[in-house]
C-alpha cells in the first residue's frame, strides 16, 4: 500500500512538472491602456486604442495551406510601437511604426501552427489602430 501511494505521488509530481514546463514558451501581456477595443479570433485580430503602454500579445492559427499570408495595416498618431511575430518559437520583427505613420503590407508563406503577434510600445503611444489577418 505504501509503495502504491509513493508511485501515485511520483506520477503526480511528474505530471505537474511536465505541465509547468510546457507553458514556458508562451508570451504574456503586460500593458496599460485607455479606450481600448480588441478583437481576436483564430484568423484575425485588431486593436484600437486612445493610449497604450507596454506589451500586448495575441494568438492566431494558420492551417498551413499553401499561399497563406499574414496581412496587416496599422496607424499611430504618436509614439513608437514594434510588432513582432512568433512561429515555432522564433520571435522576429514584423514592422515598427512611428507617430504619424501608417503600415500596410503582408508576410507570406506562413507555416502551419500558432502565430503569436506581440505589440510592444516604446513608452506611451496614442491614437493607434492595428489589424492583422491570415488570408
């Protein structure tokens, strides 16, 4: 009986350890904002704000069909923000936008799986709009 309890405890410890290690690859949001409107589905995300400071993370999914693209548009009244994407654990810059600028482009040949979109501001940004979708 004592050995059975020890085995159960050992198994439970192993399960908890495995579960805690699998969550390490994900990103977390940490930001402050005013008049924030967000939408996030598996194929689209949008963020509009009066002011934003910090890091905001969204997750999209790509089905891996040939020719899939991540299309994006963005505008910002003031401040600087950089948008990164992460596919398969490799974080790369998608674009940087400064106050008074707009961005409108795409990233092609997407791999199948989760795509993390990370918006990071340098200080406080105002009057922003970011829209990204997989087509």
